[in-house]
């Protein structure tokens, strides 16, 4: 049976959340899941955010434990967790997560999750260097800069150590207004952040952007804004994800495009 080559992972990074004093907020650590129970903790957080907060309709494999967000790709992904350290008052708690599908793992599962939403034919030559980021979420009580910094620093180090220099994924925009904000955001971002034509992709189920308002003054969601600050490019118009009730923008980031300040922050010695 084929298996993908074991990947280098950091042993963990720690930081204090500066929202409050250490007595009120425990330190945080970023770790890569090594056991099934750690993956389940990430899946439990995802379920709370995607179903409990966003109202997503999930279709997990038969036999999935209630309260978990599970899909076909999870078994092939590396799972990054940010969790609190245990204290005398509370056990450790997963408060942030990402999953990463490497090129080798993508070949085993038959493609990227992004392939299900977009036609990526123009990116075929980039796949050996490209990892997919997905299922990003943070606990509602911990949506602070400390959690995001730990997640992104660990992701950048992971990519650097494993010789991967392209990140791809879908960034979701809520569609509570029927998609007008998402369409307006697309029209706004395409002006300054659109990838060159040879790297553009097309949605399999397009959001009908031409039938929606495109003139609203829209502030990008924090995650998208962060990606753009890091040098990410929008690969094309958004797809409509009816299960999650979102418009998904395809994004790609080259590590070489990281601004110097982010490179120093995320890639120690880079």
C-alpha cells in the first residue's frame, strides 16, 4: 500500500495571549496532531464553528461521531492545532486549527478539496510545489492575534522545511445578504489582487456576480485581509458553496511573495 513520505513538523511553539494577564488567559501552543484523538478535537472545534455558528449543512461519512466535522480529506491531511496549556483550573483546549493537504497526499486522495469547487487546469504545473490549506477556524472566545500568529508561523515553517512554496485554498465570504457583499468584494479585489491569466481558475458552481450588486463598499473579512497583506492573489471569481452558505474565493500565496516584515515574523532565519 502506498503511503506519503513523513513530513518534518515542528515540536510546537508557545506564546502568551496578551488580551489579558497570564493569570486570566493561559499560554497557547501550536502543535501538529499526532494521534486520532487530537484530530477529533480539531474536528469538534470545526463543527462548533461551521455548524453551530455558520449553520453549515455537513455530510460526514457514515458512522461519524456526532459533533464532528469530518470529510474524505481529513485522513490524508496534516492537522495543525493551537491549544491552551492545561492549568490547575482548566484542561488543555483546542482553540484554533488548520489542515494541510500536501502534494503527495493530494495524489493519494485523488486531488485537492479546491478541485471540487474550481477547475484548476491552469495550475497543473504548480501542483508538485503546492499545499492546500483548509478548514481554518478559531474558537469564538479566542479570536485574537495570538492564535492567528501561531497558526501562520507554524504553517510557514512547515512549508519551508518541506520544500513547498505555494499555498492554495478557498476563503469564505458569508452570503447572509444573498451574495451582494461577496460579489462586490470580488469586483473590488480583482482590481489590485488578481493573479495573472495563466494562473486563473474558474468556479464549477459560480456565484452569479453579474446578477448581483458589485458597487457596495465592502471590507474584506479578517482572514482574507490577512492573506492579501501576505501577498496572496485571487485566482478568479467566487464559487457558491450551498452547504456552507458562503461564496468561496480561490486564493494562492507564494512564500517568496511574503513581505520582508512577515518573512522575519513567520520564517525565523528566513
